[in-house]
C-alpha cells in the first residue's frame, strides 16, 4: 500500500494528505475481503459449529419471517393496485398478474426482503459482535482456543446464505398472493386469469435472478454485520456506531449489487449491455 | 535459556515493541519470568500493562522483538498454532469477559471443550467444572447467567474459567479493579491459593499496592484453608518481582524491598510502605 501510494503520488503529483485519506478506505476494503476469505475457507475446515449454524438459521430465518411476510404481502398488494390502474388505461388490466409476478420475482421480492433482513440482522450481528469486542469476549474466545471467525462469522455467513433465498421465495409467493387478493376481491378480476398470467410471465432467468441475488445479498448482510462488529472500538458508543454503519453500508451495497446483477441478466438475455 | 536461578524461564520478552496506529504501547521491553515466580505489574492507566499481558498470551503481535512462552517464539507462530501455547496459559480479563450468552457452567467448561490440545474427557467435564467453581466458592451458580452475578462473583467465575485446565502460567488483568476492599481481598486470596496449591507462575496487573503486598508476603495454608503471613518473607522457593511501567517502558524491576527503597518519584506513587 505504501509503495502504491508513493507511485501514485509521484505519477500524478497528488498531495500525500489525499493519499493518507484514501489509505483508510482501501485498507478497510482489503480487511473486508480478508475476513470474507477466512470465513469461506472455514466452511471447509474443522471444527464445524453446527449448533451455532442452526441457532443463527433460527434467529435470521425464522425470526425474520413475520417482517418478510408483511413486506411481501403489502408490496404485492400495492403493486397490484397501482399496476391495475396503469394497465386499465391501455385495456390490459388482465395482465396485472404478469406485472406483479415479474416485478416481485425479479426485483421487489429479493430487494425488499434483503433490506428488511439487513435492517434486522446486519445491525443485530454488528451490535452483538461489537458488544463482545468491547467487553473482551472476542479476546477471551481466542485465549480459550477458539477462532472467532470460525465460531462467529462462518455460522452467520452459512445461515444467512441458506435462509435469505428461502425467505425471498416466501416473500415472492406472499406478494403474488396479495396481488391475487386485490385483483379478485377489489378489482373483481378472474382468479384463473390472474394466476395463469402470473405463471406464464415467469421465465427461468427470472427465477435464477431472483435466487442469485438473495445469495449475494446474504453474503453482504452477514459479512458487513460481522466486519463492522469485529472492528468496533470505543465502548458502547462504538457499538452504536458499528450498528448504524453496518445497516447503512449493507443497504447501500444491496442497491449497488442489484444494479450490477440486473445489468448482467439484461446482457445475458438480450446479448448486449443496455 | 535457563536463567541464573536454575529454573526454566516460562515467559521471556526480548526487546519487545508494540504500537497501535503508530502510538507506542510497549517500548523495548524485556523480562524473564521463571517457573513458580510471581510478578506484580504496576503502572498508571495507559502505561501498557494490559498490552503486556495480551502480548504474552499471543493476542497482540509485537512490531519487533521476541516473545517466548514455554520456549516457543510466539512471534513466529500462526494463529492456529498459538492455540496449543494458549491452552497452557490461563487469563483473567479486566472485565471478566465471561460469555454472556452462556451459563456459568458453560463458561467454565468452555476451555475444556474447545481447547483441542487438552482433549479432556467429555464425561468428566461437569465434575471438573464443579471442582473449579468450588475452588472459587461459587458452587451453587452452575445454572446462573453472568448477568445474574455481582461484579465480585463474576470475577471469581472468570478465575474458575482461567484455572479449570490447571495451566502452569496465569495472567491476571486488574482482578480487583472496581471491587470493594473485602471482595478485592477475597479475589487476591484466591490468586494466592491457586498459586501456592498448583505452583503456577503468576503475572498480576494491578493499580493497588496492597494486592502486590499480599501476593509477596502471604501464602496459602492448605491445612487450615486460610492465608497466613509468610514467615520472614519466606514463601519456599517462590519469589515475587515487582515491575513498574511508564508509557510502555519498564522503569522498575525488582523485589519489594528495592521497590520501597526506590527514590524515583513515579515509582513511589505506587508504593505504600509496609507497617513495621
């Protein structure tokens, strides 16, 4: 890093102060990927903390179920209400099921589920690990023969990677169901027509996109939570700061990754980047 | 490797320097603790006492110098290889550092179940945990959570966790900080008891000179189960060395008589002469 900074400074005549400012973020990114690498490597190395994985699956997966169902239901209902109005102008109200299904499975389902889980779990992980850090429990763990990354980070990475795609599928289904509730009971559309247009609208790449994204989001949520938690310094104030940072950074990264995944899928399906 | 006393060195620092973000925490620090020895480390807040203990445990890597524990150079070992060395060291952290998601029994059993180099039989874990908790007089707290215990009880439970594997080297980081005088005396009595019953090498960080005085001048009478003054300062083969740190530098190292005779103004701040 020092060599690179010197090279850049001499090449562009940049002020050393600017390079010093850049060092922090670059080192943080480097540390993040080192942590990710160790967490992934530990998946294949003993000891495996299966009890911790199950516990985290319960907390992250089952614990997030109510908010994911609520979010999925109301986003599906809103989509059906708004889209039916727009489609009615073109006499295509029968396509409401199709629009709701595509929007939910491709974008809203994965994104909203990830944002909800990020709000609940990235911050939860950061505060839990941050509290352990400032009370020396992380040091105690190392002193007592345990690798904190193996014991704390890897189980959260595995649990989130397994549970978030499942939660997304649930949110997608609940959202489409909510769309049907609106279409059938409020708009008085034909039930069979709704489900058929929704079902026919979905292609394999929609399903693939809807499942690849939750997996990437799971890595972001769990690792950002752990990263900020393990970097916590400065007592309870530091825990609060780490919690906020984890949630904000995870949420922003979810949108960034959404864009790039969409670009990749558009490229794969149309043959060129839009 | 073997010092002039003839006893093997358990812990050895050679010109160790540690810094955090360019700020020195330990500067050119050298020391050698031999088997059975007690070391009392005094110093102001931020003088590097806790960093010294964490460096001895391999939790902090020095910028330069060597740290030898049981003859192994910690600076050359990978994190995974450090676990074997750490399994022979017990450490009491400043705020106890009990895992608040585990019961007291699970906390004390943690090193027995997780230190792979120990290979403790699982069926004997419960019995060993009970023994360790009885040792610190917390026999009835197995099912309790750390948050249900008082500060002094948490400190005793943490001592039980530190000694449950019978490590030959014990590091205590401010064990009496924030405790009332009676509880503080109980904690030091436990440390003396552990040291004298198991002949452990002990490093104790403290702000209180009374703690060092008890360590240096009392011994545990196993027949009567009480602390008693060591006659003429005689604690058998064991000896107590005092160290004073100032801004990461070792400014004093010697026995209690030399410490009390020191004319250094900084050193004298930590000394309260004994009553004759």
